[in-house]
C-alpha cells in the first residue's frame, strides 16, 4: 500500500514508523529481526531501509603500492525490504540514492521493486563518498534528488529511458523525499532549500521526511515556511533519541543540527551511558508528545541499531 494512502486513511491519527540500516556485509537476516521485533507491538505503518553507497579504501599491494578499492559495507536494501514485507506483512520503503547509480541502474532497481510488490521509495541524492569533499554525480546518473524524482515519476506514466518505450506499462511508486528543518548543509539559505523541496514535490513526490532534530521549534517553523511557500504535502518529523555522550558532537557534525542548550547541559552532567540514554529517552518522549498534539501524520524514528530505546519511547506515547 502506498504511504500517502496510509496517511489519508489514518484521518489525523499519528502513525508509528521507523528506519533501519542494512546490517554490515556478512551478517544475517537475524540482525534485521532483532532490530524490528521489539517494535512490532506498536504496529508500524511502514519501515524504511537505508541505502549505503560504496566507500573507497586503500589496500596495500606488493612493493608498497596502494590500490584504491570500492567496498560496499551495507548492501542488500532491496532484498531486505522484500524479506520484511513478506515475513511481517509490513510495507517497506527502500531508500534510493543518486550517488553510485546510473539512470539505467536506477530504472532496473525500480523494475525489481515493482516485481517484488514494493510500491514506495524515498528518493535521495545521497551524501558525498567519505573520501570526497562534495557530491560528485555518477557518470550517467542524477545530479540531485529532483532528477531522480522525475525519473521515478516518469516511470509511473510509462515513460522508460529507452526512447522506444515512451508509452510502456506504468510502474507507479509513492515517492517520499528528504527535508531539512535546519536547512541542508549545502543550501545557501532556508528559503532556497524550501524552493528546491517544492520542485521535488512538483515533480511527483507525495510527502517529505525530515532530517532528525532535537528542538521542535525548528520543525514547526519549517512546516509553517513550507506552507507559506505553497507546499501542502505531509511533512513527517524524523526523531532520533540521544544515547551517548559522543552524540553531543557527532549529531551536529554529521547531521548539521543543533542540540538545545538544556539538553546538551543535561547530557554533560551524566556520568554513565545509562544516564545519557535516560535523558535522551525522556527528551524524545516530550518531543513526541508535543508533535502528536500538533497532529503530525507519523513519527518516524531513526533506530540506528537501538530499537530498545525507541521501544521505551513508543511505550510512553502510542
Ligand atoms: P537534494 O534534494 O538533491 O538536495 C541536495 C542539495 O542541493 C541541497 O542543499 C539543496 O538545497 C540543493 N539543491 C537541490 N536542488 C537544487 C537545484 N536545482 N539547484 C541547486 N541546488 C539544488 N543518504 C544516503 O546515502 N542513504 C540513505 O539511505 C539516506 N537516507 C536519508 C533519509 C532522510 C529522511 C534524510 C533526511 C536524509 C537521508 N540521507 C541518506 C542523507 C541525504 O542523502 C543527504 O542529506 C544528501 O546530502 C542530500 O540528499 P537530498 O535528497 O536531500 O538532496
């Protein structure tokens, strides 16, 4: 079932959804089960599975030469989505990224998804590879998420890449896109970032999911600014509870988000990880309660391998 239909059917009730990462290469489906099963009691409306592009590492070769080798550390997004869907009867949302894909490969992935009965995707540009300072488009691939949304949307109209298949069998997907209440790091300003978001919606995206945030005011202001800019689609808040002291620097560094002073100081005062987790859990509970009161369509949790913390939060709010 398409995610947008789930929001419409919920008629104002806030749904529960979450994101998982594919396990590192060589691990098994049991890892996925461990991530999902603690959260089944909350009847997730859908589960997102992230996509991880290749990373480059240098391997030492004979005579001291270094060889640059591409390694994909967390493969399996499409297979994991299908396995979850058919094992638990829960809709899944694979993330599709531009980086590392030609348009042809993207089309093939969409055809695979369609055969697997998956009709939702989250269309993203993807981050730069770790060894590069900025995003470098893959030759034959898309430069940003807008191009990817256009391609997926075209397929929904039966327009394939092959010029002889411009009136083919339509493959329809409900498309979600990313949004950034505190602005995407590369955007010149929030107003222009919202303009780019609007373009993705106009190209066929049905809803947006936000980057994680710790201060609901950022989310509320952002939604207000989007509405003023004419964006009417659901904007799903992304929630990530803090669980370690190192998150005080990790979250701002990697996700370009602010940690409110009260929260940061409370975490600094903690002497154990258990205490940090308690503070982070309580903060997320209060965030979620306020967001539910505001009538958000879904609370989307970034589990990052910590389902039991999300379980504690969900027990207080669902
Ligand atoms: P875009 O929408 O393409 O925007 C990228 C930048 O370009 C922005 O600064 C935007 O303002 C600017 N821009 C957009 N259009 C234009 C234009 N026409 N002209 C000039 N500038 C423009 N990454 C992964 O690798 N795998 C994942 O699974 C993954 N999941 C994510 C899930 C969520 C909910 C979110 C919020 C992020 C996720 N990311 C993931 C990270 C994401 O790939 C990065 O944040 C990436 O840097 C931007 O992706 P985007 O889709 O928002 O890009």
